C-alpha cells in the first residue's frame, strides 16, 4: 500500500484505542509480573538484576507489612490514603490519611491511594471545523479530596499504580471534551485563543469529579499543532510572507533611516563646516576689525603723539618766542635802562659840564687860583724857557688887574723853582 493511499490519522486513532483498552484491562501483580520482566529484559542497557527485580511483586506506594501469620501490621506513609475493611463488617475499620493498623490477612483487606497531586498529560488528536487534524496537548492536575467517596466509585486496585485506571478514565474524558470543543472551532480560533477549550475541559472534568471524591486543581493547554505539514506551511506562508514583507520594509526603512541619517550627518557636517567657516570668517573679520581698530588706535596714538609733539613744540616755540620776547624786552629794557642811564650820565655830564662851564664862566678868584694850582705842573712843563719875560697888560684904566699881577708873579716864582734839568 502506497503512502498516499494510507490513512495515517485512522491508524493512529486505532493504535490509541488499543492502548487505552490495554490500560483499562484489570491487572494483577502475579499475572503481570512475567510481562514486566520481559519488558525490562527487552529494554536496551538493562542488566539481569533489573530484570529479576521487575519480576517480583512491587508497589508504587511504600506500604510496609510487618509481623507474622495472623498478627501483622500495615505501616502506611503519611501522604497516603488508606481504607481497612474486615469480613462480615459493613463499615471500614480504618479510613484516613496515613493511618497504620493491625492486619489479619485471613479476614482483612485494605486499599491505598496516594494523596499527592496527580498530573495527567493529554494528547488529543482533534478535527476542527475546517475538517483538518489538530493535535492539542494539555495537562490536568487533580487530587483525591474525599477518599471515602473515591474508593467506593473509583478503581484503585492496581498495586503497581493505584492511580492508573483513574488517570486513563480522566484522560479519555479530557480528550473527548477537547475534541468536542475543537470540532466547533476554526483553525485560527484554536491557534489564537485556547481559553474556550480550557473552560470546556474544566467544566466537563469538574462535573465528572463531583460525587467521586476528586478535585480538579488546574487545567492548561500546552500547545495546539496542525497535523498536516503542508497545511501548517500554508498557514504559516502568509504570516511568513507578511513577516518577510515586514522584514523587507523594515530593512528598507532601516536603509532609508541609514540614508536619512547619513544625509542628515552630511548635512549636519556641511552645516557644521559652514558654521565653522562662518565662525572662522567672523573671527577673521573680527580680527581684521580689531587689527583695524588697533591700527586706528595706533594711528590715533601716533597722531595724538604728533599733535602732542607739535603742541609741545608749539609750546616750546611759544615759550622760546616768549623767552625771546622777554629777552628782547629785557634787552630793550636793559638798553632803555642803559640809554636812560647813558642819558642820565649824559645829562649828568652835561649838567656837570654845564655846571663846570657855569663854574668856568663864573670863575671866582678863589676858583681860578685853585684851577691854576692844579694845572700848574702841567703848564709849567709846557711853558718854554725864556730868558726874559714881560707881561703887558693894558686895561682901560691903564693898570693891571690884581689877579693877573698875582698870576704873573706866581709864574715867575714857579719858573725860578723849576730846575734847569727839567727844562
């Protein structure tokens, strides 16, 4: 039979039904021991000791049986439910959590079940509204809440796994509930929102658990997988194409952003370059202005210095001119004073001369004698020597004045007194 004509889904359903029937079949430890031994020996890597251990009666719960013959005691762990009954007794002798009790194997019987929370994995192969296969993976967590009701209605008789049959029943009910709900939903609804499946499964299981002493703790959907690979790929294709398109658009946006950023960076760089150039030009112009101001200041300083020098020179020239004027004035004053002094001297001389002339013109006999006496030595030296001298004086009255006579006599006397060597 070719692979195209085979109904893979039908084969998987049949295999699953057979496995469920096998699990629901009642097993006893003695009857199932050879099968477990063969299974253990068939596993790779299992030693002979493991095979021998699997062939012995074993319990999933560590319940110990002590004592001998009819006087035995059942030791129950603290996390295990236990019910102890006796022949011809209607009610249990012991019922509770972790209750140990004496046990007579000829008249008594007991049943144990774990009180810990059980986790049940579910793999439900469903058909959705579009007639497509979907594998829904879920898990259910439950515990025994009322063991008195549970042991009467549920099967905990498997010594190897007391919860096996209960788990199988709950799993089958869970799968049926999931399949019923998925059959009313589309593929997109199953894949996008699993809350309706969880609510339906929780409601179904709680309705089953009520009155049986069980409590549903939590229900969760792990995953929903489409059975057909082609359909799954086709469903993913639009999303992949959309994602590819979005990725391409994102890449284009990134490239555009990069180009925009690069252009922005270039524009910013150009702007910074222009700004730097403008700043440089501004600084250069400012420096030129400062230099021009400096030159103007220097020129002003030079002109001011020259003006100051000119002013100083002018002041010096003025001072010199004033000094020359003052000197000229002083010289003029001096000359004037000298002239005035000269005039004064001249006037004094003239006055003296006038006085002298006046005196000369107004000679008294006494003055005349004085002058004669002063000039006698000079006159005597200039008078030539004469052997004879005569003085003739003619007056209007015929006689000589007294002064002339006196002078003549004086001269004669003086001549006689002058030595001849002097002549």
